C-alpha cells in the first residue's frame, strides 16, 4: 500500500516539476521574461519615446523658442517609432507568437483540483429495501493530472500553421513599414515643393512691386499713362494673394507630414534641405529581381500558399487517435479524511468519426489550396504591373526634369528682355505681365517635375521593397536667380 502511495506521489511530483520547468523556460536568471521568437531590432523599429522629436529648452533673443531642423532621415525615424500602423502590426506579431505557444501547449501536462460535499439519497435502493438511504459524501481533495504523449502529428501540424501565420504577420509588418516610409517620403517631398512654390510666390511679389514702382515713376514723370499704374497695382495685389495661398499650402503640407510620422501635434520644425534631383540608375529587370527577394507581398503570397497546404494535412489527421497517460488521487468519504483512492493508466483515445464530415472538410481544404494558388499568381502579376507602372512613371518624370529646367531659364530670359524693353519705354505692361506669368509657371513646373520624380522614385522603392541610393544632384534655380540679381545690380549702378 505504501509503495502505491509513493508511486502516485512521485508521478504527481514529476508532472508538477515538468510544468514548473516550462514556466522557468520563460524567464532568465535575473527573473526577466524571455520573449522567444520576437527578436525585434530596436534600431530598425525603435520605441515611440526613443524617437519623438525632442527640443532642448533654448531661447534666443526676444524669448522665442528655437525651431528644430529635420531632414528626411529624421522624419522616417520618427515615423518608425510613432506611426500607429506600425505599432499595430507589431502587436499582431506578439499575438501570433502567443498562438504558436498555445498550439504547443497540448504537449504539456494538465492539472485539475476539486473539493466538495454531496448529500445522496439512492432512489432505486430505497424503493427496493423499503427504507430511506441517505448519506453524506465528503471530498477533501481530488487532484488529477494528464499528459499527452503522441497525437500522430496533429499538434505539430497545427503549430506549423500558427508559425506560418506568425511569419506572415512579420512580413506584413515589413509591408506596413514600406507603406509608411513611402507616405513620409511623398509628404516630405510635397512639403519641399510647397516651400519652393512659396519662394516663387515671394519672388513674384518682389518683381510685381518693382514693376509697380517703375510704372508709378513713369506716370509721375509723364512718360506712361495712368492705366499702366492701375495694371501694375492689380498684378501686385494678385501676387500677394498667391503668396498667402502658397503660405497656407506650406502649413497644410507640414500637417500632412506630421500625420504621416504619427505626430499630428508635433511642434514647429524646419526642413533643413531643398528639393533635389536624386538620380536612380536601375533597369526594369533589376527592379523585378529585387522585388522577388525584397517585396513583402511577394513573400507573403508564398507563405499563405504553404499554410493552405498544411491545412490539408491537418484535415487528413482528423481520424487519428491520441495516446495519453492520466493519474488521479482522492481523499474523502464518510468524513473529510476517512478514506482515500487513486487510479492511473495509459489510454489510446479514438475520436468520434463522421466519415462524410471528414471527407468534405478535406475537399474544402483542397479547394481553398487551389484558390490560394490562383491568388498567389494574381498577387505576383499585380506586383509586376505595379513595378512596371512605377518604373515607367519615374522614367517619364526623370526625362521631364531637364526640359522643365531649360524652359524655366528661357522664360526667365524672356522676362528679363520684356522688363528691359519696358524700362526703356519700348515695351508695354501687358507684354511684361505675360512674361512674368510664363516665368512663374515655368519655375513651378520645374519644381513640380522634381517633386513628381522623387515621389515616383519613392513609390518604386515601395513596390520593390528596397530603398535605392545613388547620390544627389541639385539643379538650383535660386542660385541662378542670385547671379542674375548681382548682374542686374551691377548694370543699374553703371547706368
């Protein structure tokens, strides 16, 4: 009897220690929780508080706080730590990792404890004997333990499906990061464009103001009629209105960039660089080959296809039995400690089988696998089309940049000739206004071509799943404007 008690206690102790060892598997020596399977690189996906734009409390003369300077790399880093879409995708990975461990939990022991009191009156015996049989049954404690030994690959198959789901969520995180980075780049380039457009509007105000002063001086001297002054006044008012609109467009573009970074309430900041031409020397075949290795959706399609295939294998194992061992020990009886009992053994448990149900579950899984094959092909076809579209769009914008740059220089030369003709009394205000409008539109078209090229490049990087970096070349119209102003000032001094 003592040997049996010792055997039962040993079996229960062994199962408890095995469960405790599983719990210890989650902690290191310092008691810190180990996050197995979620080795997220903090450098690539930092925490929010590590990348929020922080300003030193510096104050310049007049008590005005200093505005920080940011560049594109700063904006991307802020977005990686603060954009809620990335944070949501990260939590999906953590949840999927927990589901993998839930699947493997079938191979860990299960424990159950029960205690209670029951008052019993046996109806059949009381009727047969002719007396009332009532007695009390006490259960001080009943501990049960069971351990799954083998289920013919069902748990392993289910865990494999959960692992594929986890891998899919990791790929989805990469895709989300690509989307957010593309949005930040497009918003950043759009802000740069609006800043340049504001500079153009400000320059037009200065030029129209110069035209107004010239017309007013001619009118006072009796050289030009009053209508020239009126036309100049109207043009100056319109240019000031356009400057107000351009300034508002900058504010909206900055709000769009802040929202893309996940910082809609960020303090004021200043872009530290100008809109540039970033050359991208890549062929269509190279872009497609890069996408096959780097595009998240390309990889995700293959993962979903494999998960669908694993589901077929799981459905086929629905009729397989399980091998388990179980043990139970009880204390109770007529009073709380009057007796004890135990049982233990191994079992081969066969499930309840519905042949028609299992057959049609397998057919459904096969049909879903065929559907996933078609979806995978469709996804890869769409990726190929997206890359083609983005690539040819980028080539178009690239080829338009030098044409727009040349057009801006020609429009500027035409304006200078028209202004020179007006200064010597040969030109007229209508001709000068047309030249100014053409020059303004040409400059905006040039900056817009730069923005559209950079935006197209950002979308190509998104569609291939990789950033491209070949250097930067700046075609700065402002530098040309400075040189022209110096030449004009020298001419005016000489005259």
